[in-house]
C-alpha cells in the first residue's frame, strides 16, 4: 500500500506530517509505504533530526505549496509544482493508492474534481465526520462542509455514499440511514428535507429509517446521518467547540475524549475516482498518523469501485 502525503499541509507543517508518517509506518507491520510530497531536502532534515532512515520513504520533490489563504481554484491552476498538485498527479497516474493532506481543503476538493474526477452519476462529492455514540459505537455524519446548498437528490445520493462507507470501512452491517431534521415526523422540516424524505423512503439502495433530531445525534439510533453541508459543518464545529470547553475546564471523560478530532485523523472525499483523504488544518502528528491509517483502510475497501457499481 503506497500513500502520498503532502508534507506542506496544515498549520504545523512539515514536522508533524513527517513525524506522523514515521509513526504510521512503524505501526503498519510493513504494509504501508509513504511518499513524502514536498521539499525533499526539508523532509530529509526532519527525518535525520528524528533519527529516522530516509530510505524508508520515497520522495516527490516540489518547491511550491498552496497555503491556507490561497484561493482554491486559482492556486490549483497556477501552482502546478505545489505539493497538492504533485500529489494528485501521482494519484491520477496510479503511482500511489491514495493521497492525503491536511492542507487547503478547497484546493483538495478542486484537485480531486480536476484530476481523478467525480464518479459518473455522482452529482456532488462530499465529506463526512465521525459521530461517537454513547454506547461505544460510531456513526457518520455527511455532508460536513463541501456542499452548503443541496437539492433533495443530492441528499439522497449522500445516503448511498454514507451507507457504502459505513459498511465497507467501518464494517457496519446494513447501516441505518437517517435524515437530520427538526422532528421525527415525516411531515416535519423545510422544503429540502420533506422532498429528500420522500426520495429516501422509496429506495432499495440503503436502509432508510426516517428522520432524526439533533438530540439523538450521539445516540445509537442511526449509523449514518444525512444533512446539507451547511448544517453538518455547524454540527461538527459545535462538537469541536464543546470538546475544547471540556478541556479548558480540566474535565476528563472517556466519552467526551472521543470528540477529539485526533482520534479519527481525517475523512475521504466520497464520490470521486480515487482515494483522497483530507485532514484537519491544525492536525498533530497523532492525527496525521491516523489519517494515513484511514487511507489504507479506504484503499483496502476499494470504495470508488464499489460506489461506481451502484451508479452504473
């Protein structure tokens, strides 16, 4: 398994990315190879400082990067020698099995659409987030920011994507898919959720169980929760903010510690013809390590191929 990692992505690059890669390889039992994409000399300096043999890695040298402040479309088009552009080139040419970055999310989305492309039939690719359940299980929430405005058929497709992701990567048998709404009743909600409910309730591609309210997000009532990206991002940021409040008050709790983004590392872009992983911009080496682990799991699951079969 070969994964390309953008070493210039995120707030603490390149050190945390490289150290995260070192730790991922040490725990992978020889089934992971990482190609470090970025300034090779800089990468080797960090590896030597950490006492790590650079020959454990391969390198794709480039001397440019897309910053967090860059305009995603403009930067991807005008910086062909950036680490994000080079990483996507490797993925497109099938020189790696996956490409992961904690860099500019917009540029990663643009890169995915411009290079590996969306799977035919997919209206809008999306990203997801883990929902830790109080009983110890985990669920998924999607979309969490890619598509602020959605139409009913887009939410319907999110149900398909989330169900496949949950079953193939998280090994949840017949995932229960719910629609996030202001009430459980079928007639509740706005025009979007009412129309999406009708589409979802009349389908054979996933196990739709109806509406779910915000108060039940962290229960085990549903395995996959569907919403537009605006709503999902608000939920995600609220959960992150709550975790930070818990830490500021020096409260230790095993359940609430699961709200720490480091526990999950990142998320794949669902609906594109390649394994593309996006991590949090403030990722630590622990988060990067777990993002690389998720990259191997997503690659092993052949998600793009399995999603494609549904949309043939």
